[in-house]
C-alpha cells in the first residue's frame, strides 16, 4: 500500500508529464503570476550571499573529493597494486640466476681430500652454469609485464573516477535531503498557521472540527516524512564517510549549497570523447595489447632454451687439471602436447580480449549517451518547475489562503494547495540533484578536463 507522500509525489509527476509536452512553448506570466514570481526573487545582497554559499559548497565538494583520492581504501588498494606491477618488467627481462657447483671425488675413503697423493681418480672441481632463454623471449616477457602495469594503472584511474562519482552522488543526495527537510520545516510552519485559522473559524462557528483534525493529521504525516528523511540522511552520511575512509562515528559531513552546472557538450563527439577518456576502455586496450604479446611469446616456445656452463677440476699432483665448457639446449620435443596447445590458448585469449574491448567501447558510449539524456531531461524539467509550476503553485496557495480566511474555499482546497507546493518544491530539488548526478556519471566516463 502506497503512503500518502508517495501518492502526492505520483500526482505531481503526472502533472509534470502533462506539461512536459509543452515544454518548448514560451510561458507568458500573468500579473498574478509575475507577482508570485517576484516572491522568488532575491535581493542583491542576498544574491551575493547565496553566490558565496554556492561557491563554498563547490569548494567543500572539491575538498571531499581530494580527501577521498588520498585516503579512500579503494583508491589506495588500486594505487599500490599499480605500483607493485611496475616492479615486474625488470624482473621479467632479467636472466635466470646462474648456478654454481662444487664437486669432490675420492676413492676408498669419505674423508675430504683423502687420496690426493695416491689415487689416480681424485679430483676437486668448481663450475658455473647459466640458463639462457630462447631468442626474443626475455624481450616479450618484459613487454607483457609492461602491459600488465599499464592495465593496473588504468584500473587505478578507474578507481579514482568511480570514487569521485560516488562522492558527488552522495553529496548531491545529501543536498536534496537537506533541502527536503527545510521544505518540511516550512510546511510545518504553514500548517500551524492554517490550523490557527481553522481554530478561529471553528470558534466563531464558520468552520468544521473535521478541518482541525485534518490539519493535525497532516502535521503528523509531515513528522513521519521528517523522520524518514533523517534516516536516509544518516545512511548517506555513513556511505560518504566510508568512501572518505572516515570512522562511522565521526562528525557528520557538512553539505553546502548546490547550483545547476552548465555543461557545454557536443553530442556528435560524445562517442569519441568516451573512447578517449574512459579509463575502463584504456584498461581493456592494454589487456588486448598484453594478450597480443602473450601470443608472440607462445610462438617463441618453438625455439629451444640454452644452457652454457664452465667448470674446472683440480686432480692429483701427477695429472693435469681439467677445464670443461658445457653447452646444452632444451629441445621442444613434445611440441604437439605443449607449445602448440599454448599457442592455441593464447590465440583464444587474444580474441577474447578484442571482444571485451569492443564490448566496453559500446558500454562506455551507451553510459555516456544515457547520462547526457538524463542531464538534458533534468534541465528541461527544472525549467518547468522553476519558471512555471512552482510560481503558479505559490500563487494558488496564497489565493487559497486568502479565500479560506473569508470562507470562499473549503479547507481541503487550501490543504491541497499547500501539499501541491510542497511536492513541487521537493521535485525541483530532486531534479537538480539528478541533473548533477547525471553530470557526475558523464564525467566518470569522459573525464572532467582537470
């Protein structure tokens, strides 16, 4: 069963849907409309103060983002992983460790150096050997490791973008909730005034007791909405603190004012901007390049690996010392069971990486286009609320209030005008928050030019 608040919001949205078709028409205000619109005008001093508050709110959001990029566990984990991957290429391009050996051979006794004077078979030897991978293998291993590091770097950039977007989304949600709570407080004041008028009319015999009960019921409903919005605010504060790496019991984060962001964007170039600016797509391209290097390395598996060694043997006094050079090779004798399947595996992995890049390309283009549509839709809806519905609803409420005082309209008409204005104001700030969230999601894909 839907709550009365949900029903009122649905009714407000239905009215918007009807007006949205006429959004392209110019709204010509009447005299009463212009008078009501003037109530929304802000004096110069107040405008200056509001501008300073908006600027402070923007600076506060930027400070929160900078803090998150320095302290967020998600960002720190991605950064450390990237830095760890940068240490791999030099390891992958280095020869295997050489092997040093010592040999001692005696006859007739396990005692060291026994038989040196008497045995023809005595010797003590020292040797060193080095494994040498086949041609080009070290270079390809280094290139593959460099692509892994590049992939990790782009994943780190993606983590930064994701955390920044989540910070903005939580911030704008908290802004909306703060504005909604302020609207509910204002509605409580309006209901107190209406209740006083209803009591006065009831005492002089011009009103109904039912009007008083309705006013009290609506005041209780607003208290319930107030509590629910406070719960949502607490949840958003916890989510924001988690992103910042702060303790859940720390002081709540202060939210400043938010102004609609004006974003100039050429939609015809959106796909190209998404392709060039998305770290997720860049990461997949790095993985595609890495799989290509892995395929080349698999082909090099047909080449043998080599071993070179040198040893010296000290014999008894009656014999000459020995000097030995060893050359060896690991022949890929079972290539049809090892190297050939490895090449087939690498080829399939390369094909998979190419398809993944194509899928990500489509995804980022779709996400960018979807965010752009959401942004522009929110702009049009905000304009309808700001320039049409809200001023008209304010005029309607003022007219209903004056008419109710003299008994020209019933209580339900007055109450409906108050609730309609409440819903429209809430929906305006909901559209403003959605507009800023859509821009944040768009910037997550294409970047913000910083």
